[in-house]
C-alpha cells in the first residue's frame, strides 16, 4: 500500500466540542531545503507544505485554531464567538488537501478566532507571521507587509508581557522576531534596538546561533545606513 504525504487527524472543537477530521502532512515528506531570515521554512515539494495545514477549522461552528490555543475561554467569549464567527458561518469542511488560497483563508479565520477569543499575543503572532509567509509564496508584497506588521507588533507585545514563558519560544527568539520583522517592514530603528538587546545577552545565552544571526542582521542594517 502506497503511503501518501497526507493523513487525517481526528480533532475535537475547543468551542462547540464537535468531532471532525483535519488533514496533516507526514513529517518525512516535508523536506526543508532552506530557511528565510525570519525562519520561514522553504520545502523541497511546494505541494507538500505542512504550513498549509496548521489551522484546524471546525466544520460546524467555524471556530479555527492551532495546537497552541489555550483550552480556557474567558467569561462571555463563547457568546462573542457565536455572534462574530458562527453567525456568519455556512457549515462546511476545510479538511482535505488545501491550495495556497485555501490555506490563507484558514489563517484569516484563525486570526479572527484568536482575536475574538483573546489568545496570547505570542499565539496570534505565530498565525500572522505564517499568513505573511504564505503571501510571500504568492508574491503578494502588500499583503505580506500588512501581516508582517501585525506579527511584529504582536511579538513585541508578547515580549513585553513575557508571553513566551513555558512555550518552545525562547526570549531571544521573540526579540529576534521583533528585530527581523521590523527590518522587513522598513523600521530600521526598532530592528537595531531589538537586535542589540539579543547581542547584549551573548555572555549568558544558550543560543549562540541566534546571537550570530542578530549580529549579521545588525551589521547589514548599519551598512545600509
């Protein structure tokens, strides 16, 4: 039996508790050939991109989420979700293989859900950064810039409230994302400020590669000036 790159994963909606399946990519089929300076992975096979399947969309209520969403709903949140998301939702499945356009629409649903549910800035930053990356694949620069700006602001907020604690995202990595995305949206002043913050931690850092990356980017910006 031939193994395909895709498989179905059973999910339970965090919001309405309905069961549904969503498509995922088997890791052995997703070969990263390079990584952009803001950590966007570039895959050998553009049709097998795990990023397309990051957001699970509940077919029943439209609630769209990633594995990083918290199970907790603040009082009144479910009512908000019902009026902002479910009220305009036509029940349908976004399981199965996704095109680039379909992937982008699931990220926009995920972003809206994260805002209404008041997810952590770090979680929402991850969604907006990946939306920007999908627009980069599409070569839609205006939309890429728009989502990079949203992501930069959210990562900065995440840093200020120490959102990264207890996640796989280290503080230097959050700082790097603020610096790198600032650089990409043309805010050189903030880029230098945040890259400098990382470089200052080099004596105590457990991430020497990140320090080197920050130094390289810092140099590049200085030279551009």
